[in-house]
C-alpha cells in the first residue's frame, strides 16, 4: 500500500486489486488494520453512453454476476451502496472531472461481456461493466463498513479503434481529484 497525504488527509492506495474476490480480501484486511472508509476506483467499460470516455460513475448499485457477493448476502439481483454515504455525495461533483451516478454490472469474466449479454444490461439502464462493486457492496452491507465504489469509464468495451482512453497521466490526476472530493465529503 502506498500511503500519502491527499489534500490534508492520509490515504492509502492499493493497486491491481482486480476482481471481486481479491478486492474483498484486500478490503477485509484493510478494515482489520484500521481503515475507516474504502473508496474503490476501477477501470470499466461503457455499456450505456454518458458521452465519450473517460468519465467516472459513483456506483449506486451493482448487478451481481460474480460469485463473491453471494458469500456475504442472500441471492438477489443487486448489491447497493450504503445509502447514508450516497446521500452525502449528492451534489459533490458539479465541477471538475465528469462524474455520474448509476448502476454497473459486476462480472468476474470480462469475455462474457458479449453483445448478447450487453443488450439486457443496457435495457436495465446499466451504465458500465466492472469486476468489483457487487462483492465490495455485499461485504460492506454484511460487515457494516463504509465502502463507495467508483467506475472509471475508460473504454467502449473495445468496440472502436484506439479504445481505452484514460485521460491525462492515464487518468491519475482526475481519479485523485474525485477520490479527494469523496473523502472530504464523507469524512
């Protein structure tokens, strides 16, 4: 974990925690070590356009199409963000990087993201596909932990030439700006 000061607050960054099972393992360890708020930022693919990437989504709920969330909560279609956190974020992103709020589809197998699978996701109003939010929100709900998941929409599911645009410095500056606002608002 890289620990540093971000706008006067100590934060830690753990890179490459890809997939719900690994992300939840890291989350369990972080909270056992004193973490108070976990902000997950994951790269994701656009399902329902909110404009050209890159942009961010505050994930309010995630379609559970992976296995980890089912170890924390009974079967259901969705894992939801803690409402007490979401309500505090309302209106936080009026300027700066583009940030939307909406649903994502959590899958543990990106090659299942086919046209046949994407069409029903679009019909449900899902904005992006990612690999961690459903598991992290199920963990948060079961353990009473503060977790907010952000999707950094960086591509259009590999459907256009030159896809996977993350922005300046691979999106790091924008991601840190969004994380700083989340932390400032929630802590």
